[in-house]
C-alpha cells in the first residue's frame, strides 16, 4: 500500500530502522527478555540474593553471567563488532583495528543491572562465501599472510574498470584491443605491471614488475576503500559505464598507451601462435 505520509508511516514502508545507541540497547534487552521467556529462563529481576553465586572468599555476593541477559556479537572478522560495542557503551572498552582477527577471546561487558554484551572473535564461514578470493577482497582474511594473490586480483580486474585504476593512481594502461576496440576492463597482470613500473616496484636482479607486492598494495587499497568499487543493491540493474573520456591524457600518455596496446597485441598473438 502507498504511504499515507508523516513520520508514523516510515517504519511501515521499510524493513530496517536506524537507531541511536540508547534505542539499540533497549531493543537488544527487549529481544533478550523475549528469548528468556520463550526458553523458560528466569529474567534478571527474578533472581534473589540467596540464589546468587558467592565469591571464593565468601565475603560478598557476585552475579553470575547466567543472571544477565547476554547479547553476543557474532560474525565475520573486521565488520565492526567491537566498534559497535564501544559505541553502545559510549567509550572504548574493547580493542579495535582494521586488521582481521584482532579479537582473540570472548569478552563480556556489563551494560546495566540486567544486560551484558559479549564480544566474540570473528568467525569465517567458507560455505557461505563462494570463494577465498571474495573473503580476501571483503577484508575477512588478513593480507599480511596472503600467498595467492592471483585469484583476488582477477576478481579486482573483473570488478573495476580500467579508467578507475588510471584516475586513482595516475596511470596509463592499455586501452585498446588488437582490433582497435576500446577496453573497459583489462587483465590483472596489466594493472599490476603498470602500477609497478610507475612506482619502481621491480624485482631484484631481473628488474621485472613485482606482481605480488603490487597486488598486496592494490588489495589493501581496495579493502580500505581508496580503490572504490560500487554496485547497485540487489534487484536493481547497474547503470552501464559510459565511454571512457580520453581528455585527461596528454599526448605523451596517448603515445605510451599506443605502445602498451601494441605490446599487449603482440603478447596475445604470441599466446595464440604458441
């Protein structure tokens, strides 16, 4: 049904809701109470002093974890679980970093007399994600220990048009097929070679482009957002990329692109002949 207008109709039109920290804490506690009732557990206020656990010294009563409504934050590494908990508590209580796997152990934090939050280590679900390359590109797996850079770089090359690499890093990359047709996407080897040569990232002895080191740099830029990739939400067609505007290239850039195109054509011809 169409909206009738007014703020009271906002939540009827959408399945998501934006809350501030106080509202979210209240909502979490309300859901926790519903779960307690459904499972037959006692609510926090139903515990009396006599039923509470006693410390090892026997001097004072201490509340056991089971006497709180506990809300656990579970999910992939590096998605903001710890950051969300810090935001809910209003101060930094758990460590955060952009490196996946920062949280090593379960950590419980008391919010109120009845609510406790649990920060959990990141969990990886390989059966849910279609490939390891997607987990690398999604920031789920750390780049420091990455050995196979080929698969995630192939994914990057399929997702991001050539012009984005050129404009982000001020590069000149091959832009034509052997038949003269313009190329929107190029291979990951052409991307890493162009970046490595422009930055002097060459292997010792041979002087060839260091594809592995360059790949790690580009993947890190992708994960952190410097190298942008955007797509439409599910159910909405992506807007087709328009023609590449060559106006940002100088005559020297054009000559360099022609040389790169000729080299790419020669490599392709050699591959086909072989």
